[in-house]
C-alpha cells in the first residue's frame, strides 16, 4: 500500500486556484437563483457578491487547515 503524504504547502498558486474555484461556485449558485428570479437581480451585484464570498471562503478554508474535496480539485489543476 502506498502511504498518503500530507502536503502542507500554501503557495500563491494554490491560494489563487482555491479563490477561483470558490468564486465559480458562487457565480453558478447565484446565476441559478437569478434565473429563477426572472433576472430581477443586477448581474454586477451578483458577481461582486460572488467575489466577496469567494475571498471569505478561501480565507476560512486556509485557516481551517483541513482537507476537503476542493483540495482534490486544486490538486488536479
């Protein structure tokens, strides 16, 4: 059996990839909400809110020092 080596590197590339993934997740969620709300919400507001929530989620993810599925996606990129 192979031993799983825990990689504890937080490079700038890894942080940016986490940020991009979280922003894309929030943009997708807000796009569906806006679609079902008949495009009543301003698109720029949704993108700004997605960026803000993406930054907050990335910060919380880094401070938690846990491993999640998002880390698996980042490893594949």
